[in-house]
């Protein structure tokens, strides 16, 4: 099962990101992973939160422009070349990585990366075949 990511389009103005996080915090929705990137006009914030369905309902009630998409969450092996243990098999499998970011906290010692890819189910299979530990719903309960 893929992890649900919420991508929010914000105006690139001071306070817009703070407003978003304040609203989610007020609803006891905690952020597990976050990425933000901006252009001159807009910012895109990608979030993995503890309750993506409720977060989507809250964001809709506040008229945010957002979408919910599937992403993969994988533990980076704790050795030199750990990131390449993820990236190389995906490249070999002709999987395009659109973006990658990490969680705020971890389950164990390994860092967890969030991967937005063009073919999630194929990527999941490739990573599993290469001994990469995939994180599913347990990501929502990371302390």
C-alpha cells in the first residue's frame, strides 16, 4: 500500500506556510515528513501527516488548493552507498523519481525517504526485490 501525501499549493507570500501548519496543528494533525519548494509566484508544500484523510477534509474546509497522491516510503540502508541502494535499482528499472525528501522522525535508526515516482507499484516491487524496507501505514504513527 502506498503512503498518502498531501501537496498544497500556496501563494509565495510570508505567513502562508505558517497558516497551513497552524490549521493542521489546531486539528491535532501532525506532520511526519515535509518538503517545500517555491517559484516566484507559488510554493508547493508536500506533507505526510498522521491522518491524511482528515487533513484533506480540513484543508478542503479552508479552501486550500491541494491534492492527495500516493508516494513510497523507504528506509535508507545504514551503510556507505545506502541511498544508491534505492536509487540505482529504480534507475535500472526505468523508474523516474520526481522528488525525494525525508521524514522528520524515524522508526529505528534508518532515515526514511519519501519518493514521488512515475510508477509507484513497479517501484515498490523493484525496491522489495532489492531488500529495501518499505514503510506503509506505520509512517502515520511515527512519534
